[in-house]
């Protein structure tokens, strides 16, 4: 069966302001002052829904699309509720998402340890020994530290699973179960996901206690205010069509390829055509991926070519165009892209 080529592109409009303010979420004056200093105007729907519930100390399931402010939705309750003898643990599916979560926590004045693959284990051990307020980790590397006994999760007072559906898609279910089993039974658990497949629901039933659910949008709903278009073209005409789209749109562009080989090939062709393009996929080193993401955010690179490893980890403002150069393997990945 012939699978059509899908070009999805959208113009991101300014976020609609809500009548609810951060001063109405139940935050302490100290935490509210930190939020105000960062110039956040008003909470997003997931923040308005999840923060007041999480401040009560109950378990929370948040269903919201990528890029809707979930990081702040769990970071603010962490700031309020963590005791001096406890630390917070945030699990994320990719290095890029973990780095961006850490970046947000740093802006709030939170000390962290970033535990991800591709970075020095010895430096991570040093960071863990410094008793950070929050540990941000990918499951695989955290398991490495558990095996080395360089991390003790018995004092993890709040545990967050961010992009839970993606972590299960990537085969992290056994690692997540082992990690959660090593944390205190009387912890607070928050789970955030854009979709709610049976595997995620089963995980919540195993490790969460009477969670309250905040569903901002129905699970698996494409982001609103994005113009979506589809073009049917022969495979051989894709490079020419992509160049045409880049000429028609002057802003930043995110291009998704299905494989790392495809991403390399597309990025190379774009650079040959004098486009400033970077790439993120599993063949790139941690330093290369960090440089690509930083350069894309700063405008040094106009085009980023990525595999789905980055679909849930890129938080870049004002992206004008998103191109699905290849169709994703499943519908949920289309939503995240």
C-alpha cells in the first residue's frame, strides 16, 4: 500500500491570556515572587488545573499536549512541598527534554542533578553527592546509577513522570517500574502525558494512589491554532518540495525524518543548498545535540532536522513551519510532532 507523504505546517499564534492569575493558584509569596520575576503573564490551562491539586499533596495525572507548560505545572508544587530532607525526581524520555526541564528549574532557583546518557558519569556522581533539590533523569542512565549505588531514591518525596506515554513507547516500562519500586511508598506521584493508552493507565494503577486527573484536551488531540496541510507527491520529489517550502516560509522550520539515516541525508542536502541547518538524532553526540538545540533556539540555525527522539523535547518559540518529511510510525507521534 502506498503511504502518502504528509506535510504538516503551522503558524503559532500568541497564547490567549486567561483570567486566572498565578496569584490565584495557592502559591506562597516566595514562589509567586520567583514566577513573577520570570515574567510569566498567566498560567496555561494545565498549570491552572494541576498546580492547585498538586499543592494538596495528592497524586496527579495531567493530560495535555506537548508545549503547554507542563514543566511549570509540576515544578511549582515541588518548590512548595519538598521537605529539606527530600528531593524531587523527574523522569523524561529524552536527553533534550531532560535538559530543558533542568533549564526551567534553574530559572526558578532550584539546584539540580542532570542524569542523562552521553554525559560523564563521574560528574553526575559529584552532582548527586551535592544533595540537589531535584534529580532530572532519563530512565536508562538512572538505572546505571542505581546499579553503581551512586543514587539512593529512598528520599524522593515527589516523583514526576513526564511524557509517560513516550517513555513506554521507547521500552522504558521495566526501568520505570524498578525506579518507582525503589522510591518511598508514601511519596507524591505526578504523571503527565499527551495520550493515555492502556499501558500508561496500567502504570498509574500500579504506582499511584487515587490520582486526580486534569485533562486539558482529549488525549491525542492535535494542537489547536495550527494550520495542517497534506501534499501527495512521489518520493523522489521530496527534496524539491522541501526547498520550495523553505523559500515560501521565512521563519524557523522543524523537519521530521523517520530514521537517523534519513535525517542525516536531509540535513546534508539542505546545507548543500545553502540553508543553515542542524540535525538531532541518535547518531549525534551529546555535545552535538546540545549545540544544535542551542543554535536553533538562538537563530544560528534556521532549520532543524530531527527524528522523533526530539518530538517531545523541543521547546522553541515562534516556529513557523513543521514539516513531516516522512510519516511517523504511529498517530500519537504525529500529535507530538
